[in-house]
């Protein structure tokens, strides 16, 4: 199941973008240059798989959503990087 998720468009790129620091949804969307709805579905799947976590912070009249890698996400990304370097 995890390999299928990682094969989805922008899945690995999203994990790599989150590697250094927590990012908010808009930053991720702008970096990947993808549609909001597509990214939202991907983020939900990554969260359900335990690879990322989310937190919401009040911002004006809505919440700003932040994402970061979990320990599992960090480990998966390490393996992806090892495979990419072979």
C-alpha cells in the first residue's frame, strides 16, 4: 500500500519538501505548482498513512494548516533517498 502511495504524482516531492521544516499548505501548493484539490487529497492520504502530521492555527477568519514529516515519514524518505542514489 505504501509503494502505491509513494508512486502517486507529487508524493515523494511533497515528503522531500517537508524534509527540513514544517510548511503550510499554500507553500506546498506553490512549490509543487499543483491544484488545491489534488494536493488536498494527497495530503490526506499521506496523513492517513502516518507519513505526515498536520496542525491548524487560526489565521484571520480561517485556519492556516501546517504539515510536517512524522518519524515514519522521515524513515520512509531516508529509504527513498537510498534507492534514488543506487
